[in-house]
């Protein structure tokens, strides 16, 4: 997984419309987005400009932990 940042809000909006259903990704409010390497070429072919920040950290690429289901109280 690679961490990228889009060059403009319009590019980010286009990318977030393009990526779902094609590639897994995560995006944060600070502007960082994590995508697989294969998505970089697809974004470039679509004309969406971005800056590669580097490889994603473990925390960014790991699946989120979920709380266990609540127990039933009777």
C-alpha cells in the first residue's frame, strides 16, 4: 500500500469517485489516502494528479479493529 496526497480538492473528489469498486483504499481528513500500487497507474490514466508520499505505515494499512459484540443482558 502506498500513501498519496492529491494536488487539489477537485482531484481528490474525482479520485474518491473513481476508486470505489475498483481498488481498496483508505482516506483521512488530513488529505492522506492509502491505495495499492496498481491504483497509481489507473489514477494516472484517468488524468487525476497526485503526489506519492511513500509507503503506508502498518497502522495505515492494517484493518481496523472492531469491538466484540455486546453480550445480551436479561
